[in-house]
């Protein structure tokens, strides 16, 4: 924990240094649409905070934050050109690239994977074999479900050994809480705080059994990296700064920014605070310590792609540069 705090302090200096180089240009602000993976929850706090603080406008950006319907959906509209930037699960992005979408990651904020299973606190499920014969709810079209089959293959199981219940992402929590499933597949940092009060539970991350891929980040169309370098560079640097600000003890402020900008949503402040606190535990990996939040590690990506290839998610050989770029994090 001490090394993580040291890394966060160092990253703060870098992130704020980026921001100091941006002169306010309120007139003629560049419009930029950013579509989230879902309706607002805790992990989105830094995005809304950056808007609330005026950091985006001060940099000359006019960013519209749009709610999404799952990472896969956001990636599809991104590739279609109806949004400029997607805030998505990067595992879903890898699958989208495999399917032919020309997108890439320009920032990875939650660099330790958060996908996995939520099970009751007293569940006998501890090892992969314990899932055999169990009812497992999974979100249709979500990043966690995109990785689920990869998980089964990586641990030597098949779909037919479990009863899989596919539901809309919005119904995962209610399905699990009602006891209709023995386990639920989800980004565990998001689901666990939601169900904890009604069905005390614990998380079993995919990463616990070797299936580790970067989680939330920013994805854009490949051609946009060159054509909108200045705008995207500002966006990445400001959101890196916002993540650092939240990590430095401003979780409540970040969540309040969401609530203020989505007043008509029925948002639970306590749950969102728990979500972002859990998420902040995953922003650093051993290979990203000392780097700004958002900077992506070649070692982490290489390891993740090897796992996904071995699990059958990736079938086409591509260079690492097809999946991510760090050009918006200047070396200091």
C-alpha cells in the first residue's frame, strides 16, 4: 500500500504538469463526444468531476458525456462514427478489434482487471471446479461475458458444465439478489457494492486464476489518433489528472459530480462511493507504478494478449501497437 501511495504521489506531479501546459481557450471550444460504457456509476466519477471542475472547458474542449448500453454497444457506435471517444472495458475492445473494428486504446485507467464472479459470502465456490453444476447469471453483450468463455477455457471447463443464464446488464443485480443464480458475472468492483446489503457476497476475479486483462480505459477510432491529436491529448491528460485528484482523497467530490450532472437518475451515493473506492485499488499494477494513471504498460498488454490468445479470444496476429498507444503521455 505504501508503494502504491508513493506511486500515486509521483503520478500526481506528472499529471498536473500536463495540465499546466494548457492555456484556457473558451472561445471556439472543440466539440468532443464521450460515450460511457453504461449509465453512470462509481468508476465514472473522474469523468464527471473533470466536467464539473471546468477542466475540459479550460482546455478548449466542449465534451458531451453520453450514457451507454454496455462496452460492446459503445464500441460499435464508436466504430460507426457516432461518438468520438468510448469509455469502455478494454477486454471488450480487444474482442471488437478481432471482429474487425478499427479502434484502439489511448488510456487505460483501471489497469488491473476487475472482471470476474460475485458469489454469496458463504458459497462453497472457491475453485473453478466448484462452478460445475451451478447457475451463473451473465450480462448479454457485456465485457465480463466476452471474457467468460475465455475463463472457462483457461481453467479447463466448458459452458455445458454450468447452467448459464443470460440477462440484460441492467438485470444482473436483481437476478442475483433474488437468488435465481448461484453466481453472477460482472465487473466485480461495480456489482459487489450493489448486492452487498441484500445478499452479502465476495468477489472471485478472473485474475485470481490467471486471466488478467486491463479494465476501463478510453478507446477511439484508429484514424482519429492522428487527425485529432491535440484534442485527444488534452482529453487524456485532463482525465488522468481527474483520476489522480479522486485517488488523492476526493472520492466523495467525484461522486457528487455525477449526481449533480444526472439529477434525474436514481443514484445511490453510498454505493457509488464504494464502487470507486474498490476501483481505485486496481489503477496500479507492478509495471505501472510511478506512471500517470492512464499510462499503459507494454508488459501488461503483452501478458493479457497472450492469455486471450491461448483462450481463443484472439486468432489474428497483430502488433501491440494495434491495441494501445501511449503517445498522449509524454516522457518526462
